[in-house]
């Protein structure tokens, strides 16, 4: 199954992708995670990426497309994947279509997680991530047992540079300008399935599971 999760930052794409990846037994591929790992390596490319990401602007399409191309070549993606955060512009979607076509593959479904702006802002500004294992928390919705400490590995919880309110508002604006057009793009291809990203994690997960069962995919 080849699946794309589409939606604004803070829709919960990463959270749902992690659960779906286990349920469907296919890898969760997040371009944001790939870039954050590259930033940690502190190479010239990592430093270039950090510049874009801290400002909340998009990484240039050619860098993104190359990263996705390399990731999809890996063996674990041959049986399907869940893409989270890609494509994010129409040129990326066009290159991705070509990439799939050349490999004799096609997308099965694009899940669009429609989400309200006030919910996005609350979720992202309250989000904390583990600096060691990357686990996600929220100061009120998913608090850790001990404040500032990861339940899973004991790592320190931090706020992502791009989760400050000012940067979140900028990311939403960029999403509306550059990514939201993909809703129609995939609707026209008959691939879009719309769900509410406003729902709590477990509830949305149940909705998605029911959908996959109904479609005979789970
Ligand atoms: P995310 O974790 O998906 O919110 O991504 C974090 C940041 O990585 C974004 O704000 C962008 O700077 C960059 N990024 C991730 N995916 C893409 C993409 N498909 N195109 C351009 N930039 C991206």
C-alpha cells in the first residue's frame, strides 16, 4: 500500500503515520524527520537545511525530491510506504508522479487531514519532543509522567525550533500558499480521502482503521 498523509502542520500526520505504519507493516517516511537527522550530522547540507527549517520555510524542491528518491530506493519501501510531509508543493507532486511511474508504481490513497487553525496553534506550541529518541509529547494533551523527561528513554524533552507561535503562524501561511493546492490535485486524480485532523489521536485512529477495514486494506 502506498499512502500519502496530507494536511497542515499540526494535523497529527506524524502521530497517525507511526500507528498506521505498525498496523499496515510498511515504513513511515517523514521528510521532516529525514531533514532533522541530516541537521544533526552538522554537514554543509545539514546547516543549509537548518536555516530553512528554523525559519519555517520550505526546503527547495530539488533537495527534497532527491532525499525522497534515495529513501524510496531502500528495500523496506518496496512493499509500500506512508509518506508524511511529502509532497508539499505542486512541482514536488509532479516529480513524485514521475518517480512512481518510472518504477512502475502508483499511489493507492491520499489521506487529507483537514484541521482548524486554532487547534494547530495549540497543538504545535504545546508540543515537546524527546531530544534522544524523538518521542512526541504535549504539555496538556500527552504530558510525560515527569515534566521535561521522556517516559520511554529518560531523554530531555525540548521544543522544536519551528514550534514557536510566530514560526507556527508562518508555517500555516506557507501551507495555505504552497501545499493546500494539492488537495484539489489529488481529488482530481480520485485519490483523496478526507478526515478530520481536529479529532483526538485515538478517535482519528479508529476512523482510519475502520476506513482501511472497509476498503479491505487491513
Ligand atoms: P515537518 O516535520 O513535516 O513539519 O517538516 C519540518 C520542516 O522540514 C518544514 O517546515 C520544512 O522546512 C521542511 N520540510 C519537510 N518536508 C518538506 C517538503 N516536502 N518540502 C519542503 N520542505 C520540507
